[in-house]
DNA sequence: TTTTTTGCAAAGTCTTTGCATGGAT
DNA sequence: ATCCATGCAAAGACTTTGCAAAAAA
């Protein structure tokens, strides 16, 4: 799906939620679409948006991200470093994808397949807990850093 | 395992790491042991420790928690509310247990069984990622809140 | 006109750090 | 005497909020 149709889809999601896709919000969404492999913090997003719209304020970025999170356009996640990070929800994804956090280099890989289907069934049955979403992050050593260490 | 033997075990872990179990640290560890079903924030731990040792400072609690996290006596986790929470690592547990976060009442249940053994094997094989630990939280509705809503 | 959104600055919350004091080895 | 740990206050990092101005409906 190209950026244009992603954008109109998101515009519709905003309108359905009673919001407008202002130039500032559009610029923020574009940054998120263009960096969908990264896990940007609000500050990082702000810096990138500023290149397109130099007059935007940090508060607007925060407010836009809060709105996008409510609308489930983005998912908000924290990797225990005290910063919230934002990730575009993948097309058609019911649940948030998983993450592999490398303890050596700090890099983050994404795992898009949902590996938790069976686990969720167990949770729903055994705990009578109605699962809506999940956050799964593995901490470990990525293949790159394993190679570096062995050599 | 009773509190006393837990404490001597932790004392040993500290000594092995080159730290002393000072009265302030001991009071902090006791609060954690006594509240191992909760997921206390640093501030909450501070308030409880203050009842035992009124002269303790918040910074000492933060420094103690950082030390205990490094020694893997406790696990640090954030549930996307901007606060770090601390949880005693369960006796003999290789990995951090899972959490069920209720979106209605904010309550947190613990899931002690490790349901990720198979998933981790897939991750290790498919991504050549060496898994050391994990963070898994389900977002949803707990059984209590489901009952409330249907009635 | 009425409502929504924005930018800025200020305030708020959570956490870390500097430093002099105090305790332990 | 040296080293580590503590308490306090200050600073730092991240995020939210109040408000007047601007934009949109």
C-alpha cells in the first residue's frame, strides 16, 4: 500500500473519530509512515517533522501522537528506557507485533507474525481474561552481535 | 521459602556483586518481599519503606532498586503509564513472568507459568536471536470487569 | 460566530546526580 | 585512612497543560 492511500485511510480514521487531518498532523503521520521500521520517540519524531514543517511545536506532536494512539493508528510502547516510542500499526494487524531488543547494541527487530495465538487461548480459558492486545518483547543478543562476540 | 531465608539469599547475591546489605537496603528488600503480588513504583516502595525506616531518602530507594535490577533480584517493567515498576523475581524462575493488565480497572494479574517456551524456540531459530529474557503483557478485560459489564 | 487546533511557555512528574556527611572495614 | 553508602537538594529528562492567537467549520 502506497503512502497516498495510507494517508487517505488515516484521514478517514481521524474524521470518524471527530478530528481533522491538519497540515501538522499530516506531517507527523508522514514521518511515521516513512520511518515505520524505526521505533521513534516523540522527540525524534518532532525533529523529523520540523524538517518538513519548521514551525511545528513539540506539544502538537505529543497531542497528535496521543490522538493517533487513541485511534489505534499507532501503538505506543516503552522499552524500559523511560521514553515512549511510537509504531505504525501494520495494515490489517489485529494485534501489536513483537519486538526483539538486543542488549548489546540496543537495536530493535520487528516480528510481524502473531506467535501468541495459542498462548492467548490459554490465557482466555485459564484466567477468563478477555485479551484485546498484547506487548511482547524479547531481550537478548541479535545475530550481528553474536557474530561480533564469537570472532 | 520464608522471608528470612529469602533475605539471606539476597544478602549473598549482594555480596557476590560487591555490595552490602545496609539497613536501608534491607528495609527496601523486605517491602518488596512483603508485597510480591503488587507491582510497586519507586514512589510507592519509598512510602512503604518510610514506615519502617522514616529517615530513608527517595534517592536511596532508587539506587537500591537500580542495584537490585542489575543483580536480577528484581525485574523492572513499565506498563506504558510512565512509571517504572519493580517485581521480585520468583524463586528459581529463569524468565520474567507474564502480566494481565485490565483496561477497565487497571488491575494486574500475574501468570507464573512460562508460556513462551515454544515461541522462544521459533525466535531463536528463525531470527538467530539469542533470547535472554522477555516481557509479555496482555491488555484486556479481567473476569471481574467482564461480570460487571454483563450485569 | 463557534469550535477546534496550534505554539509557546510554564508546570508537572518521574528519575538521576553532586556533594558533604556519616558509617563500615 | 579509605572506601562505600546515605540524605538532601538541585538538576535533568520526558510529558502535559493553560492560554491567547490562528485556523477551520
